[in-house]
């Protein structure tokens, strides 16, 4: 997403190596109240601020050949410049975690100071619209069992809960939601 996507209240943009971005990455991904839901992500919670630069490089490398279509982006609040969190769109990794599947995943991780403002839903709607415009037929969200706030976002987006599945992320059992492209 080299070119930022904007919504009424948000700017979705690439995370950068700027000190403020790295500090916010660390602040988000060092928090147990966030990372407890991200068991599929090794190296979390972060315990050293230097890990933020490593995480940024991991995201950049993972999406280096995606031409901006997929990514892990910062959700910046337009009025304040504060980064509320992360929105991501990428092919889901299969059971072996090394090979991408044809299934597309959307996800979000917001800082607790940004919970309850509708930012995840607003950012997700923009990313969904952008991806559906490419011809993608359906997009998944996979959620750790018990993560009620993320499941509520899925429902607000109109996603259908299809039960717990083990198709991705090394076979971890995840609550799975799907949204099909609008017809017409």
C-alpha cells in the first residue's frame, strides 16, 4: 500500500522505521492483552524495543513481492496522528506454515487506547473494499477462541462465522469468519 488509503477518520499506511512508528509497534506488541490472542505469531510478546525493527523487517520481507496488494499497515487516526494499531491482509499460511494458501486473511491488532472507537471496523471495511475490487471472491478472518472483541468486529463487518477450523497456521484451532464479495 505504497499509496495510503484513507477513510473518514483514518489513514492506512505502511509502517516505517521512524522512531515513533517503532515505539508504537513495540508498545502494541509487547502487551499481553494483545499478544495473548496472537499465539500463531512467534516472538510475542516483545520484551525489547529493538524487536520492533525486527518485526517491521519481517512484515516488509513477507510482503516484498506482493506489489502493495497485501501488507501489514499502520492505522493512523487523521485528527491526532496517533497510530491506533495494525490492519493486515495476506494469504493465509497452510498447515505447514511455509506455503501460502489461496485463502486471503484480514486481521487487526489495536492498542488498548484505541479500543472502542470503531477504528478496526472502519479500517477493515476499506481494506475489504479494496481487495474485493481486485476480483477476490472471499476474505477470511481467523480469531483465537475467546477473543470476543475481534469476533464482534467480524460480525459488524457482516462476516459469517463458519465454526472452528484448523486449515491454517500449523493446524491451530481458530474461530473462522468469511465474507463473500458483493454481487452485482
